[in-house]
C-alpha cells in the first residue's frame, strides 16, 4: 500500500498542510458547546464516589456499609463482597496484562495508600461524596516500604517496551584508555501528569450492550480492556470520547471506568465516576523517580570511547512498569563500548505509567548533563562535543536513520541563540544580583506508527466525512486530520468534516508515543487515495454516497527497516541568585526536525508546551512521599508545584524543513513529546554555567542552590 502525498492536478486549491489553521472545534470549546465526558447529560444518572485506603499496606477487616446505605440518596456501596468478578488473565492491546489497580474490589488486600476499597453510588454527586466520606473502613495494617534509592534491595533488570540490557564492547578497557572520564549519579523525582480535565467516565447498559462515555487516549484501547475484564463480546462494547482535556499518558484504563461499569450493572441505571484531583495522584499513574549512573569516556578531542547508562526506577508490587531512562543513549550517541541498562524495584506505591516522553525526559537529563560535564573536562564547547559524536546509524541497531537532522538543529539553534559569543568559563556574567549562564542539550523521540482504520464518505452536498477512532487530547489532532484529508482529496478544508473518538469508527492507534497523528494520517491518506480513484469521469467529484475504508495493518509490516525519530536541540539562558537560591529561566530556544509539520499553529503549541514542562521538571516538580505513612505529600496543585506564568520566559520553538517523499504516512512524525526531551538538561547545564556548581538532582530547588553555593 503506497499512500504518499498525491500529486496536485490543475485548478486544485492551495495545500492546507503546512499553513496555520485555528482548531476546527475551537469555537465550540471557547463557547462551552463542546462537552467533555463529565458534562454529557444522561436520563436517570447516578453518581459514584471512590473510597480509597488510608493505610499503605494491609487487609480490609470490615466495611461499615449499613449507616451509609441509610443516608439520603445512597443507592449502593460496592466493595470486594458484592462487586462483579473480573477476568484478568489476558494480554491487552499494548502487550501487557491489566494493572490490578484497575481490577477493583476483587479481594480484601490493600497494596498501597490510596488503593480503591469501595464505591458509593448515590443520586447526586454531593450525596455520593458525603456518604463516601462517612464510610468507615477498618484495616489490619502491615509494615510497608516506600523508600527508594540506589541501595534499595531487590532491584533487577527488566525488559519493558525495549530490552532491559543492551551491551557491546569492553567497557572497563575503553574507560581505562580514555583521556577524559565522567562518572556521576543523577536523580529525578516522582512526577505527576495533572491534565486539566480530571478522569471521568459514565457507563450505561442498553440491554446486553455496554455504552461508555469517557475521557481517554484511545477508544479502541479502553473498549478492548473493558470487554476482556467483564468477559464481553467486543462488538457489544461502545466507547465514545469526543473531547479530552489533556492526558499526557495517564488516560488509559483506570479504576474509575471499571467501577462505573460495575455500578451501572448493580443499580441498573447510568453511573458516572469522576476522580478528584487528589485521587488522581494515587490512581492515574505517575512518572517513577529514577537513580541514574552515567559513565562516559572519550579521547582528548571529546569523541566517545565508552558510554554506560544504568537507570533504576520504581514500580508497585502489583504491576511491573519500567521507566526506560537508559534508552536515550541507544539513539543519540555511539561508542566502541556501549552499555545501557534499565532496572526496577518493587515497593508499596501506586503503579507508575507512561508520562510525556517516558524514559526520554528523565534519561536525557542524566545523559545530556553528563555529556556537558565531559565537554567541560575536555575543554570543548558543549555544542561541538555533541556534533563530534553525531552518528549516521543507530548505535545499537546499526540501522540507517530515516532522516537524522540533529547536527542541523544544533547549528541553526546555536546561530539563532548567539552561542558563539558565549564565554565558556562559568560564573563570568552578572546582571546585578543575578549570575547568568547558558546551556544546551540534545532531544529526540521515536517516530512510530500503529495499525489504524479510517473511512471517508462522499456526501451529497459535495463534502466529505472522515471517520477515524482517533483521540484529540488537546493536541489539535482533529484539525490536523482535516488538513491532511483536504490535501489528499484536493479540496478546501471547509469541505471536510472529521469525526473521531468513537469505537463505531473501527480500531485505531491511541494518542500516545507521539504516534497518533502519523498513524491516523496514514490511514486517511490511504482511504483518500482510493476514493480519488473512483472519481466520476471528467470531474473531480466521487460518486455521491460512496464510502471507502482503509486499514494500515498490512502496510506497517512492509516498512523498510530503518530508525525513525524526530530530533532537536534545546538552548536555555538562566539567571541565578545564589543568596536566595532563586533560578529564573530568561529565554529558551528549541530547534526541531520533526518531519512534515501539518499545522504550524498547533505544532508550535505542542513544542512550546513541552519546553515549558522541561522548565517545570528542572525547577519545580517533585512528588514526595512520607516514609512513615507511605502517602504522597501535597497531592494537589497547591502542594505539587508546577511552572506558573511567572516562571515562563520568552520561549521560541521552530523547526527545519524535513521531507521524506517515500514515507507512506506523508512524512509526518510526532511532535507531542520531543519538546520536553532535553529541556531539563539544558536548564541544569545553564545553571552550572552561571554558578560553576553542578546540580545532579532534580528539581533544582532554592535550598539546594543555597546549600551548593555554601559548599562550593
């Protein structure tokens, strides 16, 4: 199946792809006409409120449901005594078994603080909340362990979505022969997604058919998991998710959807369950903290002879998820001795999950900081040392890259940032009480794709309706698909109507891994190409009412074996007050090579948003756990600090033209995650340049800056 962008015929409208377009649903969103999953009305709707454990490890001895069932409006209390039994012995769409956290109310064990122990169902949300807060649960408590560090016992190498260990060459021999060696440990803390829209789902039964309205990152994914868990015919499960207010990896299958289906089964009416912000800190997943050791060895000219990156992350005792931070070096830099290893340790904590650039965000902080240290010790410019270690083949795979413009990104970024005027010595620039510094880091993210179906219908009014099970989680995907379809059909965008977020439209790739737009566009291009072949002779109009369907599953298997990634270069300037410990990012520039940019307006939003998150990761975000109680401290947006408007400087994101005319997805790559990669490292490297002090532990808090200044 070849679905490259078709050639244009005479008289066709200008290309829509590559020009800025406001979101096609933008007016609906700003006027309130666009309804999110927690806002859609249902007749006879009931509300469920989750009750979470107040102990970290133990067993439920008793739940006092009687008094709660007598409270006004209460319809039911679900717990492990009366909940439907679930089927959990299966492998899901993403190649893993279900997280037992989602398989709620199946036993009396408590696996971490915030474990779901009951659901109170009532006629109103207020009644459900009041009753849930009144529910008394008695526990037998057991000793727990949430203490995470390099010396935590039980750590082991794990194959996650990539091999746990990849090694070549003699590491010790190459390090011994190196003129410059760096051996350092870096840490990143627990981090949380916090999408603006909370997780919300409504379940209702229509006879034997289950209908779920949900906020998620893939309707096919959620429908498949629910069908498996409840032993249902997949054809009898419908999931809709038209508008989603952010996800960042957290909006897959969670406890609230399963609890809503259980409750709807029990009370025989629609039930809506919405997580509170505090509940999301326990049940929506998070990015695991990491401890990373990086050893680099190079010749005197900065060319690497040895690269070792070992990462330790944390998972729950019920579900194995590894944060693959050591995978960064498998793409960015080669060396004769090359060892990368991802290890994980089980503790009494909630299950981590994918979070924007999983592995790449935390791993790039460690590796790009270490490479900056190597440049300093070798007396080589940080940009130059990265250029000297650029490679034209995958360091591990040996495969050629389907475009690797990392060098061009650094060269263009350095020019625009004014890097040539930088004094390499730290602590040389001042602005009153502020020390000024600049830093840089490399960025990359895979450009994959997943099987997707799409359908295009030629309508009587001369327009076209595109149906695809995509998810627009705030990225502008609905608009991007509109533009891709318009160009493929050789019509203006106003003649294209795009419908997404419904399992009725067939299976599709999730909005995750920066694979969504590439996957959905590929299927739309394939359907449009076939539709164009059915034109009425002598016209540019297909026969009225015809529908063409596509499926990219087979075509995916025939892709040429190459490494496919987006690349970028991040630059940051910071101001540091060593007396107060305050760090301010003054400006930031990111230059990216991310394939064919569909909509520059929303693309820039995505890249700048990722870069802001890089600032937040570097300076603010930190999920801390109380070791005595095992609880998250400050599980809300008052206690969990994120970058606010006052923290965000002048940020510029731009890209290089990058074409791949033979790519069946039209040369489109993902841009949702690359913006955060390297951002924290660029800021941390700039802080070193300002102060002469390395910060290897995130976030770079004021107390750490003051303490480091005193110890220097």
